[in-house]
């Protein structure tokens, strides 16, 4: 770090304000003009390609963002300011336009001795973000400004070392993004097939033809027309819910070999198996095996604001255990977890659980409450066939999800050390 020098961001970049797009032209229907917002930033920084807002009015063309542009959030609705000041990079995109909204800042490099990608990663460090949040204005909604961002003081190496650091960190993000794209494609294919079979009822009949359009008999039910031989039952006919174990808070530790999965680890799609608390091995020796969590298990939050949120456990060889207030689904029919997983995603099972949850200050639902939710029950052979067809893609999804969590952990571990110079490139294995 002997060759690193101190700089102030105001001498390296400018932060351009976004455009005040008119609310009258906001659109709920998708358009080719996507109006970016703080909701398109991940916690910790990085671009989040969901919850898009659309626009159907006119605007200055200078507020169209290009691939590789770096933007920062200047407004945050969360109490902790989870995304305030963090950076995100505009990803490759075809056929759509990402628009620079007024609550975002666009970085413009003014010192050619700096690599803009190094600055991007600098603005994803916790030290920088703490500097921004500590001076934020507002209580319910936190705000920062280009002036405050540009006051940040940091140290940096020469241009070549900056470039090497940025490339190392970006390579980890690129691999994560590639895995995400593969998983999204696999998800789309499986969900399309699920809708054909279990919503449009075009599953293969005995001749391999689409059931309904080939004249398959339909019968009335309380949930509408269903194929003859199918039934209306409850979710408990498909799956049982195992309640978590009541681990004692005095036994929780910050490190260890037995991770405890709590509600905070159920993130709505994938279970976070990295950021857990732990208990000692002697604590779990008396805990029944039904509370052990394995690759491919689906968990559900049963209490609080996150009630009904589900998540899949990625590929892992860790020792993981289920905490109280979190449920685990156990299919009645063996080898149908793939069918259950896609049923959750397609049919918005989370909302059904929330509609059944009791309590206002602290919503909660019991295992029996989840099991009592009405649903259509297909014949055993149909759900097994669907699961079998999609098993390989399901396994690849779990592998990619597990790899992504390990890559993100590695990235977040070495990021502050590389950016500060505490870890040199030559020390990386």
C-alpha cells in the first residue's frame, strides 16, 4: 500500500442529477422505457433487474442510460438506509431504454488517472456507505446529495492496479450474473410447462396428446372446471409442514459448524445459508433429524411481516437446522418436491398464506393453517411425471444458487480489503 495516495471524490467524479419524469406518464403496463429507481439497487449495491417502473411520455434523450453507466441512489425508504449511496452498473440491454430518474445520480469521470470501475467498487464498500448514511437527512425517507457523495476521502493505487482490482471483483459478479441468467431460463421453461399442465390442463393424456384440447373430460368443482379424476383438496393432501425447533437464544453463537435458519434467512426465493447464527454440536445432538435442513428443502416464514414468504435451500454440504417460526415442507408423495416448488412460484402461494394468517400486529399462521389452504390435487402420476421431467434443471438451479452465495460471500469478504490496500492482488489465491 506504499504507493497508494489519498483523494477526494470531488476531484475524481461529478454526480449528475436525474430528470424529473412526469408522474402522469408513469405506466403500469410494460413499455420499452424503464424508469429506474432506488428499488433497482440490491442491498450492498449492484443492479436489481426487477420491480421495474415504466414510462410512456417524452423526455430529453440525454437521460437515456448506456450499458456500463454507473448510478448511485440518493433516496432510500428503509429505516437503515440499506441502499443509500450505493452504486449499480447498467447491464447489457437490447430493445429497451433505462431512464435516469431524479432520485439517482450518474457518475461522470473527470480524472483520467482513475478507472471508473474501481470507483464503482469503492462505492459498494460499507465504509463509504456508512459515511453517506451517517449524514443523511430525513427520518422516514433518507436522502443524500452529489455534494455529500463527493466529499468522501479515500486512498487509491495507480491506474493499472485499480484496473486489476476492478477486474477481479467484476469477474465474481459476472459469474453470479451468468448463473442468474441460466436459472431464469430454466425457471421460465419449467413454469411454462407447469401452466400448460396444471392451469390450462394440457398435460399429456394416455396417447401423449394435450388433455383438454384433445377432448379430455372436464368436471365442475368449487375451484372451477378441472379434469375428470382430479380433486379439490387442501395443501395438506400434498405436503405436511414441519415446525422448526425452539433453540434457546443463550445457545446462539456467531461462528460454528451448525447453522440455524431463522425467518431472516428466508428471502422469498432462495434461503440465505451464509449469514446464519450457530449453535454448538452438543446442542443439536438431542434435536430430532426432522429439524435438519438439506439441499432442496423449501422453507416458509410463519410469523411476522414476512409471513408466507418461502425459499428454496441451495446446494450445500453444511449442517443446517430449522429454527422455530420457520416451517419446512415435506411432500406426501416422495419425489414431488419439484412440482411443489413450481406450484408455489406460479400460483402465488405466499399471498394465499398471508390471506389465511391471523393477527394484525404480528401476523402468524400455524402448520395446520397452511395445510388447510384449498388447492387442486392432480393424480399422483402427473405430479411425478412433471417432477421427473424438470429434476435435472431443478438440480442445476440449486447448484447455481449455492455457488452464487459462496461467490457473493467471497466478493464481499475481499472487497473492503482490496479497495483499502489491506490485501494485495499478489496475495490472492
